[in-house]
C-alpha cells in the first residue's frame, strides 16, 4: 500500500464531491490534506467528513481563478508547511443551469476561468516549488458534468 505519511497534498475544489473523495483517500494513506475552495462553510463541512485517524487536514478559502487569491492561499500554506508534495486540481465552476445551447458567453467565460485558468494557476504556483524541491506529483481531474445537457 502507498504510504504518504509526511507528505502534503493540496486539493483544489476540496469541498466538492470529487475533491472530497480524493482528500479522504490521500488522508487515509497518511498525507496531510489541504482543501482549497471558495466557501468557508463548505470547507468546514468537508473537513468534518474526513476521518483523521491516518492523516491530518486543513483548509483555505480562495478562488483558484483569481491569481492573487490563490497566491495568498499558497503563501499561507508554505508558511505553515515546508513543502507541498502533491497537487490535485478538482475545482470546477458551478453549472450555469439550463441548456448548454442557451448559455451566455459570460457563463462560458466563468466556467473556463475556473476550469482552465484555475488549473494553470495552481500548477504554476505549486509546481514551481515542486521543481525547486526536486519532488512533486500533479494530478488534474475534471468532469464534463457542468456543461452536459441531459434529457428531461
């Protein structure tokens, strides 16, 4: 079994279903998981669902699509931890609702800002430290659920 004791994992979209599932798994393998998300209430709820018998956890509220917001969270993370060893990007913009073909260009840009720019920014900010420490793992996850149209 994989042993992640002593490793620090940052998970964007950590309060969402996909991010929380990843956090639970990595924590169960011994990693300290750090959840990033926009809502403190949702992050608090997510943290309460993680069994901390194997690892530990913390969270920071930020907007991954906003470079300053993410950089500020990263600064706090690096102040509290000597390194970040694992980055898992799971953040996704909420679905606009309705039919995709009826969505606006502004809704599309909002989705891309989180789903693409957020991944780029997280990889750039945390990847730089991984290069400097000569160790790191990045996993980028996504879902098409927020743009899929399902029959009624």
